[in-house]
């Protein structure tokens, strides 16, 4: 099992949790981004820098992910592709995307996107990560990793 991170938009606090988990468990952590990343010197942590462009990092993650790998992302279309390949996806707020819930999430995302494109003001983006979100993420991550120990 490997953990991939859609690193361009991943909050620093979530990356810090992932670094500690990788160091503690020895699970390979791969951060994929279209910009250079600074990471701690942990043998199990590496970065992949891709060229800039729409969905280039997402496409690289989908190309690399294998069954039971975990992808950390808030990008619902990326999560759907990962699930289609047999991987798992967890968002930074601790919600595991599954075959059972991803279609509804995609439908809602597409609906909101079409509303915005038609000029209707909807939402303002997600609120900042709260302490309870960090705890939910850490608990969901720990739960998933425990299945493979």
C-alpha cells in the first residue's frame, strides 16, 4: 500500500500528519504537485513534480495508483477515477470516498458547477480546516492503515 497526495491543494497540517504517519509506519508517501515541494528528510517520503496544466497532477496520480493505495484529495473527479481503479480516496476533512457515495458527490459537484456557470452565486468554498476536521482525518487515516497492519 502507498499513499498518494494531491499536494497542490493539500493543507500543510494534513501533510504534517501524513509525514508523521509515513515515518512511524514505513508506508511510502508520494506527494504529486506541479510545483516544487519542500518535505522533511524521511526515507519513505518522496515528491513527483509534474508540469503545470489542468489535471496534470491528477492524471499522474491515476496513472500510478494501484488497488488499495490511498489518495488524499478533495478533488471529487480525481477520487472517482481512483475508486474506479480500485484505490481508495480520503479527503482532508476525514471523509472516505467510496463506490457507495462518490456518484452522489459527483452529481452535486456537477450541479453546483452548472449553477456557477449560469451566473448563480452559490457557496463560497469550504470553511478553513477546524481541529475536529484534523482529528477526523487522522482517525480515518489510522483506521485505513490499521486494515493493512
